[in-house]
């Protein structure tokens, strides 16, 4: 069995059968955790429920984007506040993410801490940075993080915030997590994209991930800036496969490694990132 087989299976899990569809202004947007319905019932007139579906602002289906965006964002802000006050959220991030429906429509913004309980999709970027000798930089997550504390990760990884592009998010995260500047990423190449669907303690995760590879010269030594990384080191592709098999990488990092290492190709047949085609994010 390939080391990535079980990892890939863990990333494609259906939502729990008792999690109803979330539909905002007529657009399918997520899967509501079963217990969260209790707090949503406090918003009659704005939120309605039927078997299998929770409707937010159904009267705005087909409405112009301008008025709809404000109404959706305001309601989701009140929902997030109610869930936080009830102790249902893992803290409060004070960071807004775009609410993007499955059909690609951007409906509004939402507090980051509330996306999993509502099953709203997120978008993330990961950077795999190679040395010119073929090693990969990896980062160990802080033990104080609420998600995957102490596990190993790609050098850079994070969510795309509201109104950001994947490119701007990658530049921001690369500085915060590794002290990298824009010129360090100028030759970056997209190595893959994937989607994670899995059940978490706080709700259902749907995350679309873009993976970018770059090569850092010997004069570049990454240095964490935001305190969310406790260690940085380089490893060989063979070590990466061993670490994936040992389960010490986060799920998203393991799948990002799969993209960068050429998926199921033997290590000896991996195409160096400098030979991969350059594409936009």
C-alpha cells in the first residue's frame, strides 16, 4: 500500500448524516453541525429549518449582490457571536473569511472560528520550500495551537482571508510563518490542488488547498515571525515519506507533500521543482 493511500481516504469523508445542508440566500454553502441547530432556532424570520436543510435568508435568493452581501454578513456575525457566547466556538479569531457557495458565488464574510460548526468551505495555501540540494523545509506547529498542536507541517500554510487572493495570502503567510519576502517566492510554481472533507470535533471541514513549490538558496534560512512554529528543519524526500507513514504530519501537510513529491511516483523518479511547469495560483 502506498504511504498516501490512507491519508487520501481520511480526506474524503462525508458529512455526518445528522448534519443538515446549509443554504444561504438560496445557495448551498455547507453542513450545519447537529447541535448548532439549537442556537440557530433563536433567529426566527431570518433562519428557517426543514428536514435536511437549514435556510439562512431564503428571501434573498436571486437578490442583487450588493444588498445581499451586507445582510448575509450581518446575520452570520450575529450567529457567530451567539455561538461564541454559548461556548460552542474554539475561541474567537477576529478574522473574516469569504463565504463562497458551492457554485462559486461570494455571499458575504464570516468569523473564522465559526466556519467549521457551519461547515462553510475555506480556502488555504501551502508552500513547500526546497533547498537547492533537494531537501524540504518543514515546520513544527506550536503546542498551543487548537488544531494539530505539535505536529509537523509544510514550511508555510494558512487560510485565505476575506478579500485576499491566494497570491496575497501566500505572501502574508510566508512572512508570518517563515520570514520570507516576495522575492523569495518569485519563481514559485503551483504543484497541485486538492480538497479536504472530514469531520472534526467542532464540525465539518471542507477546505480547498493550493500547493506551491519554490527553491530557496543556501543564503535563505527561514525564521518564524508569529510564534506559531516551535521548530524548523530540512528533510529529504525519503524522510518525508517515513514521516507521512508515521503520521507526524498534519493531514493537509501530508497531502501537500504528496502533490510536491509527484503523488505516487517513486522517490527516485520525482521531478525536481525547478523542472516543473510554472503556473499562476
